[in-house]
């Protein structure tokens, strides 16, 4: 099949438009839509404009996922977007979310917004009479359900969290309470 210059220009223009749309979607935080569009057009994920260093991107998409999951400072909304992005990429690559490189920091970052919402609910139910108090055993079930994508349980998280705290205090040379030296 012979392609005329006009058809070629139109194809190039459409490709440039698609790339611009993908860049805009990603910068607006609409990563799921950007991934769907890229996938439908056959654009490799590695070529998308990821906000990661080139040396990480060169190692492949699993390295990009690991880089995205490293703890950084940011708002709750930021972390929620990061994990939405990580889950979307994992889905596109056929990787189970439980197989991602979860550690205590990434699980805590994933869990914090949910735990904060539960604490706020309990506070309002207890002190402001808004809503019903959720029983403790039901909270554990809810947290375990929320943790399913990580492959962790509340018991795993509490154990690893206690270990991380112990390591922190051991390295600081101070006791756990009020900076008292051991």
C-alpha cells in the first residue's frame, strides 16, 4: 500500500497529538487514562514522560515502580495519586500489586490516609455524636481489607512498624520516651 504525503502528514500529526494528550493527562494526574490511551495506540510505557531519573527508566518499568514507591515528603493527595499510578502501571504490565516492592515505609504511606479517615470517623462518633462508633475488631478487618493490595496484614504492619521504631531509637542512642538515654 502506497501512502501519500498528505496521509503521512496526517499520521504524524495524529501521533504528535496523541503524545501531547498523553503528556497532558499525565501532568494532570490522569495516569489511568494516559496508560489506556498509550496501550490502545501501542505506545510502549517506557516512552511515556515519567517523572523519574533516566538511569531508573533505563532499568525498565519495574525499576520505575520501585522508584515511585520510595518514601518522599508530600500530602495525602500526593501519595494517593502515586499509588493510583503505581497500581495502574502494575495492572498494565500484568504485575500483581502484592508483588510490588512493598516495605514498611511504602505500606505506611499507603495506609496512612485510610487510617486517618478511620480516626476522624471515630473522633466524630465519640466526641461530636456524628455517626456510629466502629468496634475495634471491625476496624482491624477493614484495615486488613484495605491492605490486601500490598499483601500485608495489620499484624505484619504492626510488627514491622515496631521493628522500625526500635531500630530508629537504637540508632539515635535515646530511649523511646522523651529522649531519655538508655
